[in-house]
């Protein structure tokens, strides 16, 4: 059992109770509820799903715009350095 839990069951339970009290007190202090936390994570995932593809489109457009300038300059520099 110690191998699975990472220590004796009593020690693990004591640690979990202590950490639960600390995290619960912090969440209460900040005003976060478990339901609000889960809802926030779900909202974040939904928003990323809805706007994520738009972000990839924007990044792709930036990549193409930059490549139009960078690739010809790179090619010219390589050709000129090869001629020396």
C-alpha cells in the first residue's frame, strides 16, 4: 500500500487533509468556489475552441506576409555570398 500511496496511509491522509485546508482557505480568501473553478475551466476550453482556429489563421497569415519579405532577402544574401 505504501508503494501505491507514496508513504504510509496515515501520513498521506494527514498531508492531504493539511493541503486541503490550506487550499480551501486560500480559495475562500480569494473568493473562488469549486463550481466557479470548474465553470471557468470549461469556459476557457470553449473559448479556446471557438477562437483557436481564428488564431491559427492569423498566425498563418503573419507567416506568409513575413515569408514574402524574408525568403527573397535570404536567397539574395546566399547568392551574393556564394559569388564571393
